[in-house]
C-alpha cells in the first residue's frame, strides 16, 4: 500500500498531518488550528454570550473568579472555549441524574 498525497481532515476542521515517514503505515499527529477571530470575544460580547449583566464579568475579574480572561493591550478578551469550559465546570446535575 503506497501512502497517498492527500491529508485527511476531520469534519471539525482539525487537520491530520502525517508524522515523519518511518514505515508503510502512516501515523497521524493532530494539529489544532489557530482560533478564528470570532473565537475571541470582547467583554461586552462575553457577557452577552453568557447572558449576564454588563458589570458581572468585571466584578468576577476583580474577585478573581469566573471564566479565564486575557489582556490584549489593556483590553480584556475572552476565548469562547474558556467560556464554554466555565459553563461546563459550573454545571449542576439534578439529584435524580447523578
């Protein structure tokens, strides 16, 4: 079986890149794409995304709690994956569904 020249892609946008050729069998290494511009949210976009009041995220940052944030210059930004991770970490299961 000869290796093909095409790189397989998954349907979630993550490309599979062939590892260094060592044998007939091809091993693949997963590469994660750079975040798209829509994956970086401003403070306003983040509080709308989480459906919070405008000052809530600012208060949470002051108290050093809430979703992870970053600074771009002096501007606060959130990554969409951090907001989703925060939601997942604070999920409450009803007692009957443990």
